[in-house]
C-alpha cells in the first residue's frame, strides 16, 4: 500500500508563533488532527497534533492543581483551633 491511499489532502498549516488555542481552533475548523507548523520564511518547523495540544493543556492543569493544593495547605495551616483564620 502506498501513502497516497492514507494521507490527507486537506493540509492545514500555522505559524510557529501561533498559540495552542489558535492551533486547536484551526484543527477544529478544518476537521484535521494535525497541523504543519512553519517559520515566518515558510520553512517547516514541525507538526503539531491534537495529542500534543491535549498533553500541553493537561500539564497546565496539573500545574494549576498543584498550586491550588499548596494554597489550600497554606490556608489550613493558618486556621486556629477556633476555626477562624489567624494573622
């Protein structure tokens, strides 16, 4: 089997300066699972896939969850026996 039977003819690209949100919108709008990423001179910089975007967003959410957990621990440590916040 040759590649012609399996590759998409609907090739969409974006600049390397695009945000994850812009890339995701392009994928959604064009019904594709990956984008070619180009430099300003149109040189190929790489390929970004839906999995890449999901992984990056998952890492952001994990980081946010860690920050919220630390803040919660800090607030709990400030609560006295009476249940009121101490200064």
